C-alpha cells in the first residue's frame, strides 16, 4: 500500500505541481463540535505532515447533504454504521456510483464482479475471501478514508450479569440481571 506522501506526489504530478503548499483543498463537514474538532485535527496534520493547505467549510446538515449527493465537494465528511453484522453491509454501499449511499462517484467493475460472486457463494469461507478481495480493491483505490470508528465504553460490577455489548456495541438492558 502506498503512503500518503506517495499519493500526494502522484497527485501533484497529475496537477502539474511540484510543491504541496501550492495545493489548497477544502474539507466540508456538517455542523457539530465533534466533527469540527476532527476537521481541525486533519487540517493541522495535512499542513504539518504533508504541507497541503486544508480549508474547512462548515455547513448545516441539510446543506452538507445537498452538496454531497451531486458530488459538489473536494473532501466531504460523512459517517455510516452497519445495519447488519457482515462485511457486505459496508461494501455494498459502493456497488454502483448512483447508489444513494455512495457519495463518491466511485465504481470498479472488478469490485462489482467480486460482490456479485460473493452474493451467490454458499461456501462461507470462500464468500469471505471474495469480500476480502473486493475490500482490497476498495482500499487500493481509496474512494473514502476511514478516520475514526464509533465506540461505546461501559463498566459493570461483578454482580451485574449479561451486560456485554452485542456485535453492534449495544447493551440490551432487558437481559441485564443484578444479583
């Protein structure tokens, strides 16, 4: 896998630039203190580590979505959570460019073929291998950049039973028993 600096140099070459400081990129994000903090962190990292000027454009949620859907952005913040516990929950979002969840315009025929084959595969180990191959294509072409993952912390005393989070990091309180 290539490093950020290698990708940057490749991009600068395509743009006919030689110095990263000549490049200004805009990251659009929706109004949120957390998202603003992350955007500032990214901004500082891009300036300090890559020499790229990163501007942050904060927008109300609906304005932000209205710009993401027609791909009216350079970099856009968006998050997603899986609706079911399977790699395909995320991979299928990028199956075709006009899918409502694919706000990148990205498509790849080999990727689609692997997802199609995985969808027909009855051998679970082989299916997982096909999904891993599709994921490798996605990560090589990098239409999105994972920045952070949602998490939930919890604590429980020894006398509190069944409070372990499920696969979606949710705790089902109806199963909790206090002894």
